[in-house]
């Protein structure tokens, strides 16, 4: 493919969005609208696209690709005027220009590649992309001669009755020989509409009038690619279509999504084969999930989350900037932020990391095979050692790291004179295997060790509150409740 230069128009005022946010920065599936046009330019091999922006230059700049050249259009006087502003930046370009609108995010890169190929094949002066819509309201219409050649474009605001009835519309992207474009733009005057804008589409009409020029069009394959975003209604429609494309690409690569209607997966999420995503789940950009995981229902995985193979993230679990090791279970109603969870950990229902100290986010680490009791609050920064156990309802204060295989209970959590094995019978990973084996035999046994943390008597002490119950009494109470009755029970059930 011959080399081309790309220009992205992003300087419009976006008044129809009724927003303080520049139109092209409205997010669609986890990235700003303009990112889609930048992707198309990159797919064409353009390393330094020229991006035309208006008074939101400062806000837009951080979202541009590295090599992008910024051009400022001081006033949004129309798409034709925007290109004239870029004339200097494009002075070295004597070949073809690909013009892209930053507000048509549904356009597929393959479509623009097809547009470029058609342009080169025909050695055309200008090649447009058009679509035939059932309802063309709002779009510029394509005017053709009786023989079918393109005569130019007419915008809705200036179209007469007959022209408004035309259903073939201008999608936006154009490939055009740069000298022909600038010659035509110099001759374009302001539109006869209330806004008095300089229209790029008028320049196409002028090029078409040149006897030696060849102006042609190709059509989009799917009409939805033509959707231009000018209002919030169109924005939401575009989100729905892009979301569907993302879901289909995961389904196509071996991920089960049980209910695509209620599952929201952003652009730039990686999910391994045989992972099952349950209804109501929201997975944001940049999240990576391994193979054979279960996500949801109603899980929210935010930025910076990495989940390794065979992990279970259950109902109403929120994770952010967190790494989840292999075979970890977080089945219900928990929040982990800035946390590293090593392999084989079990996180009980209602576990919360208090990761924000009012100024900064603080880290939590949960070591391999640890067993976090229901309703544990981990005040970061804190580390829970490998194979350690926290009792139900315990609060682990910041900096009070729990040693490997340590057992803590209560509010604030205090060490219990028992080993992790005495509490949960075996390291968490092993207990789960016992549990699984029992279930697979069809008769779950009372000895299934994973059940035992329920016997930790933290709630009793939690009711007493910190300092109200002497520690020795608490430990004694814990010993009596933990050892004898559980042994008796286990024997009985056996
Ligand atoms: C434009 C086309 C119309 C087409 C439709 C497809 C023109 C005159 N009209 O209409 O034929 O059917 O898109 O969606 O081109 N922009 C600037 N500077 C400006 C004005 C706009 O950079 O002064 C940028 C906008 O940020 C936007 C793009 O150009 O990305 C299109 O502008 P917009 O105002 O949305 O044009 P439409 O009315 O949608
Ligand atoms: Mg538009």
C-alpha cells in the first residue's frame, strides 16, 4: 500500500452534545471517542496523523498518539475551514490525504483500508465513503448526476425537498489528492445557512467539476458504521454497537458470556479461554483475566486488575488495581483495592480492604493459601501471611501484619493461640480439595474443613468492642468454643 497522510477533524464545538466535555473525549467502552479515529489512522500505517482541535486542545492532547501533530482551529467555522487551518502542517504532502472525522467511531479500519485501495486502484482524485440509510436525517446527502457520477455533497441545512429525499449519505472519511483539495478549499465560500460555515463537502463538488478529476465513492458494508455522533442519543447507540462487537470478539475466542445484554466489557480487556462471565458484570479497560475463571454475576473489575487462571470472582465483588492469584475464591460481596492476593486464597463474604487513608491509596498483600474470614476488614497497608487465618468479623489494623500461618480474631484483631490447621483443619487450598472430593463422591462429610472457620467466635468479642473484654478471657472462650464442640460434632457426624 502506498504511504498516505491522515488528518483527523476534532475541532467542532459539539454543541448538540450539551456538555462541558469536548465531544471527542466522551468515553465509549473505556476510551475517548477520538481513540477510534486514531486507531484507524494507525492501521493505515500513518505514524504522525495531523489532528485538528479547537479550544479544547489542552484537554485532548494527552489522549493523542505519540507522533500526532496538533493543529489549532481557533474558531469552529466548519470542516472546510478546519482543513485550511492544517494547510501549513500538510505543506510537505503532495500525495493522498485520508480525512477522518473524530465523531464516527464505528467506522472499521478494514473499511477505510478498502476506501484507500479503491482510490489507488482507480487512480481517483477523490474517493468518498457513502451509506444508504433508511433514515438519512441529519447527514450530508450525496448528489449524483443522471449517469450516476458524483456531483458533490449537500448538507441537510441547505438541502431542498428533493435533495432531502436522497438516502445516500456522506459517512465522512475521504481520500483525496492534497493539491486538488487545497485548490478547491480556497475557492469554497461560506454556506448559505445560518451558521455560515465552510463545508468540506462543498470542496468535493468543486473537485468534481474539474474535467480531469475523477470523484468516486464506495459504500460501507454495514450501515451502522456510518453513525456520526452529534447527540447523546447517538453516543449511547454507538456504545451499544461497540459493546456488542467487543462481546462477540470474546465469544469468538472461547469465553462464555451468559447474558450479553447485561454484560459490559470495555475495549482492551483480555480474557482467557473457558472463562465464564455471568450476568451483570462490568469489566473495565486494561483488565486481564486468565483461563477457566468465573466472573460474576454482578462483579465489577476496574482498572489495573489481573486475575490468574481458575479464580472465582463472585457476586457483588469489586476489584481495583488488584492482582488475584490462581485458584483464588472471592465468592461474595467483597471489595479489594490495591491488593495482591497470592494463589489458593479464600476470601470470605464481606471482606473489605480499607485502602484509602484519606490522602493516598495503600497496599494489602494476602499470602498464598490464606483464609480470610467473612466480614474481615483489612486496613492497609497490611500483609496477611501465607496460610494465615482471620476470624469472621475481624478488623486488622494497618501495619499489624499477620505472620505466616498466624491466626487472628476480633476487633482490633489479636492473635489466637491456635494454629491455622486447628482452625481450618488444613491449609485453605487443601481444605478445598477435601471439600471438592467429598462433593464429587456425592456425600459431603461433616469433616469438610473449609466449614470450620464459622466456629471462630469473633462475633461474640466484636460485640464486646475493643478493650471491653479482657484478652485472656477472650482467648479462653475461643479455645472452648473452637476445640471441644467441633471435635464432638465431627465425631458425631462421622
Ligand atoms: C458532517 C458532514 C456530513 C456528514 C456527517 C457524517 C460536513 C460539512 N458535513 O456533518 O456531510 O454526513 O459529518 O457524520 O463535513 N469539525 C472541525 N471543525 C469545525 C467543524 C467540525 O474540526 O469547524 C470536526 C468535528 O469535531 C467532527 C467533524 O469535524 O469530528 C464533523 O463535524 P460535525 O459538526 O459533527 O459535522 P456533521 O454535522 O456531523
Ligand atoms: Mg458529526
